[in-house]
């Protein structure tokens, strides 16, 4: 006997592609989760573009980025297949199932260090960007205090954004990340194919 859930699923399946693509974005929905994940991943990856091309050059930098992208794709596909085959919902559960509790603790430690290191790196990136941005409007030296700026950013912006239980609450805010991403990509292409002054280029990005 089909209940309300079955009928709602049936109605959703009957919708056209346009209806599914342009329907409202509800918190926790599949589309919102995909958008949040993609914007977050692309936002992190875009920071490696200038460094890779500056150190390795145009073609080697492109090759390394493509290779790392393929490696990430293969690893994500492997994790997805393992999750589907075992019914597990986390890295730790999969490792515990196949390799035991000791290996699971090692993975948890690595994930903790990875999150902690990524957070520290992002805070340093934020300070550099905010410092340069404030420097456009004032020559005062108060914003040279790195600890003060990071504390202000944490209390005024980062902490409030962490309060909701679900990250998909900020589904529309994450879309704004595409603006600086496109700006950085544009500046990279312009600096690559047009003879710009190096000093002007670094001021631009």
C-alpha cells in the first residue's frame, strides 16, 4: 500500500527537468547539498591556481592540476562505491569495517589534523586579503595586527556562520563565492595572454 511518501516521490519523478531544475531550493535538499559542496571545493581549489602556474609554468602547472583533479575524482568515486556497497556514511565507518578500530582512530586523527591545518591556512589567507583590502582605504597601521584582525573576523563573521546546524542554510550565500573565483580566473588568463606589467598584475589580484 502506497503511503504519502510514495505518492510524493511519484509526483517528484513526474516533474519535468525544468521543474526540477528551477524549483525552490529547500534546506537539506540534494541540489542544495551539491551546490554547497561544489562551491566549497572550487573555492579551495582556486587558491592553488596562481601558485601552481607561478612555480611550474603554464603547461606543467596545467598538467599537475589536471592530474590532481583526476586523482581526486578517482578517490571520490572509490569512496562512493564503498559507501554504496557497505551502507556506511563516513570515512571512519568504512575504514573500521575493512581495517579495524585501530586504523579508524588513525583516520580520525588525520582528518582532525587536515581540518585544523586547512582552517589555519584559510585564516592566514583571509588576513592577507583583508589587510590588502583595508590598505586601499587607509594608511593606518592598526590593521597590521594579525591576531586582532583574525579575532575580529572570527567573532563577527565566522562564528555566526557556524551557528546553524546545517551548512545548507547558507545555500544562497555560498553562490557568492563564484564572483571572486571568476575574477581570479579572468586575471590569470589576462596575465597569461596579454603583456601586463607584473606590478599592476599583482595589485589586481
